[in-house]
């Protein structure tokens, strides 16, 4: 009877963690790449996700204190769950851009080329592999692909091209020289139909893709396209209709000319910051409510929280697979499956939270004084500092581990890089977090909170040393089992320690403080870009806390 009562009492936190983290995992891991489809570049996104943790740093302890001061944890919890759901769904209504296949046409001496600047693509190995796929898209070494070209040219550009054109047959747009008194800056559209492109001879020079043009077909006439001196038409768009693989590889997502004046960008900023605040408040208050449900068994927190890891791993994988399936053959990803999953899971989560029965704790007599005495305790202060260190290390992994896998990948590995990244998430959740959340109570009881933190820091040191030695991204998979220690044990240890040391009636406030210490600095990696990748290679062993006893 007693066991049944305990199971029913703890069913709500289990369901909440599973449904809430499953719903958020359906879209939130993609929120940065989603910005690219809005025409937003990496720099403003990086700045945004540098600022965003500050909102969590403020909102976690602030709303935790409000919840404790006015005894309204449950009400605040429901409000921010609802805000979270509404705001995340609003991402679905942001307009995405239309991909283009912008190129330049170079009439050269002997050989003409379609040119495309590849700096808008991922640099390094990934760009080289992209070009190698263009080469492989050619059906044979001697086959030709047909492309249609449309160019916006000024009267002066057209006149210069026609003057230097070599050959007995000139293109139709050179048939009339036009009025010498025409406005030289006036633009017109010219077309070149059925350009025969030698895809198998594509090269890349200084980040510029060169596709050689063999012949141009106009009606019944085929003629070569060469000029006595180089002439370039810069504003063209190409459609290679006989080779879908080539056509797809030439697509680019256009970037906003001035992103900081774009309404879409500022709408995206508002939604990200609001979601960040709601996510921070929901997670910190949920932990406080979970510990209230556990009563005198706070060590069982990890058993409840493992359901969050399960939901995150399961639905992030499902959402990613559905997005890829719905987006086949398109550069713009279709995220509608993510939002369908969110509707179902977060609405079910709201019902679970509504019926989650939690007995409110007594109102604290002097909340501010109690919290000040708590955080000025040297042992607790150092524990909070350790949370900041772990948060920084965790943020480095969250933001740059996938980037790092692509940096050390060969072209052969790049073919399967998304599969590898999906497998990394699976190993982290199901091989690392899930079992270690479950057994975290044993570690906390056996080692104590302080020595568990030492174990976490040591595991991070070992993890970074191994990363620095790897040359094959597939070897990262077994390393991700350490996620069980660096996140599963750490998060259970952090949350249970915060509950144990919190003065009566201040659980939400203290959860907010330690949560802010962990999450408020975990995206620091955005500030320094590639330098963080070098830190990942060079980082040494973890730091040992100089505690002699637990609290």
C-alpha cells in the first residue's frame, strides 16, 4: 500500500520530465540552425546566444525567490509552462527565405566558367567534400550537363561582353548594339539557354567554384563561348535542369543584407530570449517541486530526472529523422514535425503539471537574510563556483562538439556525419545520462556531494584529454559514455545538494541560484568561436576540490 502511494506520488514528476524535455528536444536543439533559414548569419546568432544565458542567470533566482516569498511555486510553474508552449509554437510562423543558385558568368580567354563564391558555405574539409560531391554528381568524365542562365546586366556590361566576344556566331543578346545614348546603368535580363557544363572538370580556387562551360546551344546552333579578354557578368542565377544533384549543390540560402534592421531577426531574438527565460524557470521550479514530492528521500531525485534524459534522447532523434524525411531534396528544412510533436507533448505536460499535487512549504521568515548566509558559507560558495566550472565545460560541449566532429572528419566520414552526430546524442542520453541518473543516488550516498563533484571535474578533464588525441570522429562515440558522470551524476548531485542546504521555504530560490551558476555561463563558447576548439584540444586534467568533509 505504501509503495503504491509512493509510486503514484512520484508519477507526476516522472511524466513531467519525460514530456517536457521530450517536447523541448523536438525543436530546441535546432534553434540555431533554424536561424539560417531566416537569412540570419552566424555572428548575430552567436551574439544572441551569448546574451541569452544572462536572462537565465537573472530569471532563475528571481522567479525562484518570488515563488518562495509568495508561496506560489505551483501557479508560477503552470504560467511559465504555458508561456513556454506558446512562444515555442510561434517559431513556426517565422517566414523562411527562398534558396537561390546565384553564380557569376566569366567569359574567359579559351574557357568560360560559371563561378560561385563558396565562402557562404562551411569552410575547410566540409567545403572540399561539397565540391567533391559536385564532381561525383557528373555521370561520366565526358558527359555534359545542361544549364539555363539568367543574368541581370547593365547596358555597359552587355556592350563590353559583346565587344570582346570571339567567334563567328555571337549570342542573340549581342544581335543589336542598341542606342549609343542609352543609360549605361540601365539593367536588362539576358538569358543563355542550354549551356553545356563540364561538371567532372569543376575546380575550386580561393573559395571560388569554377564550372567550365563547353558550348552554348541557341536553336539549331552550337558555339563556343570565349572572349579576347576576361569579361564577367556578376548577377546571374543558374538552373541545371539535367542534373538534380548538381543543381542542389549550387543552392545557397541568401543572407539578409542588414540583419539588424530585419523584423524577422528581432522577432527571432524575442522568441529565443522569452523561451530561454521560460525554460530556465520551468526547470528550476520543477526541481524544487520534485524534491518536495520526494520528501525525506532527496537521493531519489536522479531516478525521477532520468525520465527527462529518456524523453530528450528519444524525441530529439525522432524529430531529427522526421525533419530529414520531410525535407528530402530541399535545402530548406521542414520543421513542421517538430511542432506537431511539441503540441502533443507540451499540452499533455501541462495537464500533468496541473494535476501534480504538491504541498506548499511554509513561508520563510527572512528569505533574503537566509539566502545571504547560505551563499557566504565558504563550502557552499566553492560548490557554486564548481557548478560554474562544470557549466562552462558543458557549454563548450553543447555548442562545439558537433562542430569539432566535422573539423576532424575526412571526406569519407563527412558522408555519414549527421548519422554520427545522431548516434552521439543517443549514446549521451541512453548510454550515459539514463543509467547514471538512475544510480546517482548510490554515488551521492557513497561519496557525498563534494567528492561527487570532484569525480565530475576529473571526468571532464579525462574527456577533454581524449578529445585532443582523436583523429577519427567515430572514436568519439565511446567517450560519450562519460556524459553519465559529467551530466547525469553532476545534475543529480547539484540539485540534491541545493535542496539539502536550502533553508526552510526557500527551495525554489536555492535551486534557481545553483541552476543559474550552471546554465548562466554554459554558452560562453560562443564568445570566442574557433579559439574554443583549440581549448578542446589542449585542455588538461580537471581540478580537485579542496574539501575535507561533506555538508
